[in-house]
């Protein structure tokens, strides 16, 4: 379908779906201690979920979308990435991106393909990584759609959609005040990934702080988060369990076991920061002779481009980069798949799409091989299935036996654990209400309970689609 007719069809579908809305205020309404003012209070709607940042903040003068993430996980969640998108997003005057990952920005090309064309604000780091991450995802989604065993499939977005979406991005420096129709916003350093930011929005005499996954103080490449500023409402991402401090050693042990068996190891990674961390760790392990100099294949063009952005950031002394953090690559980096034991770094980290699927399809049936999972996978994804001990995995319409050794290493040390997040949040006077978001039920509830028990906060885990007054 031509782009013009596709956009017209999508707009018609949105108009049709809007006719069935019985109220402009769907969902529950939750008061957050707001005092009477002369202007209506901002209204916040939670539109995301596990690993997906997507919020609508309606102020008296503007509607802002903070985060425009792609859903990952089971088919029911994955289908939410396709047209027509939520009407709430199409009414937005602007989009503010807290990061370049698919969970923070991956729905933007689809939104633009459906006809939205407002300004998109992001930090310079996010603006630099965004075209790399989205173009890589578009290419991988297109490859998977072509390989669909049940006939041609529609990817969430295409390369042309990425081009149009990226053209809307307006970089805003950390600490600089941005203004839009009676609202103002600012970015603060969130750490964890290059360009990642917390976002504070002020409108109608109220302030809302959106703090996505926070970086760990000991991140090898990036500086820790800026202190939490005061706000009336805090939207805080639930952290995963912390790393155990032995990541490099456990990683090396898993690779050694596969090499002794005569096999290879595949590591699913994110294009928005995962590849450079893994390659830097592998370089250091090889330099210390804790890993053999086996071939290392980076099966991700986006990973290579992301490394270049990190190196430029270090050379230009960006605000968020550690002065002693140096991105490196192993000396044995290969350009094509070797015919002997090797280490393969490929995206996507969810293992739900992309080149990593082809690697898993080949490597999983052979017990000599290994899979190393980093971080805490989103529930319902293939990575989560592997971490949970799945004996088979459905890839391209066929079940593939899982005979390879699967090693789940948990926290990588790049993101803050619960204790560190609690310390960051409680170092500043309490907001009227804190909403714990973007995590699975257990860690979200645990953080909300800790904020209540240890800091005396009013902390809530909001429901999907819930609307609240700020």
C-alpha cells in the first residue's frame, strides 16, 4: 500500500474507533492530594507497562506524551504496537523521549506513519542514538516479516517511517528549560544508557517528574543520575534486582564451558547501549587473559554505530560520560561468522525479533553451544522463556529444541538496584504521590511498599490505562 493511502486508511480507522468512546474520561480517576486552584489540574494517563514507557500528560494548554515505547512480550501485548494507535497519542501536541531504547521510543515511527507530526524533544545523546536504534529495528522487523511462515507479515514500522520520525526530533541539552504552550520541561541525567534522562514537566502550578530506569553509581562508562528535583508527583520505574558483583567472572565461566565443548555462545543485546558494554567487558577479560582470544562477531550494524556515538561522546566530553570510561572492542572482532568456536553479540535483547533469532535457531539445538542472558528480560519475551528454563522455543513458526546451555546472569551493574533507587528517591522531600511503573508486579509492589514503610510516602502501582489528577 502506498504511504499516502496507508496514512489515510489509518486515520479513518482512528476516527471510526473514536465514535465508540462513550466518555472523554475513560478509566478510573485517582486524586493525588491536589488543592483547589484557579486552573484545572493536569491529568496523567498510564499507557505503558512492563519495559514500556508511555504516558499522556494533559495540561490546561497542552497535551504531552512522555515516552513513546514499543511493547514487548506475548502476542496480546505485541499486537498493541500495530495500527490504529491509541487515540490519546494522536491528540498530543509534542512527544518527550526519555531515552533511545525501543521501550522508550520504539512506537514513534508507527505514530508518525499514522499521521502524527508534532515536535519530538530528546537529549543530544538520545537524538544521536535514535536513528541508529530505530533504523536497525526497522530492518530486523522487515527481515522477520519476510520470513513469516504464514505468509507476508506487517512489521510495526518501516525504514521510511523512521526517516520521517527522526526528522521531527529537536535536541534539548540537560538542564535547559524547554517551553511549549504553557508547559515547561527539563531533562536531568538518568544514567544507565547514553542520553537517558529523567523528565520534569511543570504546568498549571504543578510539577510531575518522570524517572525511568536509573543508572547505577558504578556504571563503567556513564556518570550516575543527577539528584531528584522536587515535584508534586513522581513517576518512578521499578528497578530489577541488583547485580551480584561477579558478572565478568560468571560471563567468562559460561564462555569457557562452551569453548571446552567445542561450541559457540550467543549474547542477545540492546542496540541502545548493550553492545558497547558487552564488547568492552570482553576486551577487558581478554586483556586479563580470563577469556581466550576467540573470534567475536557483532551481528548488529547498530551496535557498531552505537560504539561510534559513545566514542564521540567521550572525545567531546559530554556531561554524562565518565572521564575514565573508555569504550573498547576485542582485538579478535570478526566481520563474518567464523567456522569455529566464537562469541556472537546480536540484537534484539528480548530475542523476540532480529538477527539474534537466526543465531538462536542455529545454535539452540546443539548441546555444545551456550546462550548468555544479561539483565532482567521482560516477562513473556523469548529471552524470559529461556531464562525460565524453556525446553523448546518457537522461532519462525517452528519449535526449536533448547539443548544449548542457557546462563542467566541477572543484573549487569549498569542499572540501579532497589536499594540505590530508594536512596535516590528519598534524598529529596517526598512528593504528594509516587507512581511505580514499567516493572513486573512483584518488583513494582516491593518498591511501593518500601517507599511507604521506609519514607512514609503515598506510593501506588497504577493500573494500565488509569487516569489521575496531578
